[in-house]
C-alpha cells in the first residue's frame, strides 16, 4: 500500500472540500445579512425623514 505524502493529502481532500463549501455558504449568508441590515437602516431613515416632513406640514 502506498503511504506517501500524496496518499495522505488525498485523504484530506474531501474534508477540505466540505470545509470550503461551508465557508463559502456562511460567507454568502453573512454578506446577504449585512446588505439586508444596511437596506433596512436606509429605509428606516427615509421613513423617519418623510414622517418628520409630514408632521411639519400638518403643524404649519
């Protein structure tokens, strides 16, 4: 049986591949969450500005 470096490295390839897939999936989820939170913050600021403008128009 071959017990060289390449044999041992080949045995680690499936684990490395699954680890990389997991890393890419988590990275994509984290980036999507970051973008969603930023969009939500912008929408909240816009809503508050619009509401403040409406309140000023009604009080005048």
